[in-house]
C-alpha cells in the first residue's frame, strides 16, 4: 500500500547543507550555451544558463541552483524534471519577482524519479500551468520539498489543479509542502489546490489527503 505523509510547516527548519557548487540561471541575461557557474557573463562560456531545465541538467547532487528575477517561459521552463537529483532550486528574489509562466501548455514541474525531500523548489510563483493531473506540479512516487511558493491560475482536466501527488502500490510519496500560497486554481475533479491518491492497477484511485478545494 502506498503511503502519503504531507508535512505542512511555517518554515523549513533544517541545518543548511554544504553545497558542492552554486549554479545560476537568468531568463533575462543568460544563455544555455554558457556553463551556469557565474551569475553574470564573465568570459568565454562562463555565465548563467537561460532555462531552468538546462541548469538542472548540469547540476549534480548537493548543488544549489540560484534563479534570477524574471518571467520564465517556453521550452526548458515547464515540465521541469529534476531527474532524481538532490538539488535546491532557489529563487533569489522570491515569488513576487520570480515567475514560471507555463502559458497553459504544460505543468511547471514533474517529479517522477524517486526524488527525496532533498530535491527542493523554493521561492517561485507558478502560474498558468495546465495538465490532466497536477497543473503546476506532479509528484509521482517522489517526495520533493516545495516551499515558499505561490500557485495561481493553474488547472487540471482531471484532479489536482495546483499539485497532484500519486503513490503506486508499495511506493512511498512523502512530499514536504511548506509555507506556500495556493489560490485561484481549478480542477474539473477533486482538489483544486492539492490532490493525493494511491493508484493501483485495476482499482479506483483513493484520496489520501486533499485539504484545498
């Protein structure tokens, strides 16, 4: 039987880990041809990446990705996949100034590679996400940390307008959802804000926890 544990906290209270490398992404001043190791262009190929997916592809376990302010749109800034890595993706200027606009064509993040609580999304606004399940974020047998974000105007044609969490039989889905604002999201089915289900072949989905409707 799948297990779901959602932890709602006022803040993340944990000792700061030691990061191997800081990487940088800037939708306004970056290029995916650069290596992402500096916050502004330096020389050669040294400078921030332009898309979130490109910098995640470069980063390794324990690294931190620092996002500059701006509106992140287009390929590389939706359906973002952490690929099982333990990375902190942090918006330096917070959700008011750092926006992922999915433009009603996809969701923001798709966690599907057994990510743990050490895979962190912190400080973004995610808007205009659209998917069958999990308009902004889909956690499939994965347990990321989602903190200090704003979810607005996201939608699902099935369930989980903002966030959808699914555990398969025998798998554990234990995301940490902390200090977020979830407002004005929409779902055709249950869970305009958050929906969680256990999914087993040949059986109906069963809701485990869905506090926002």
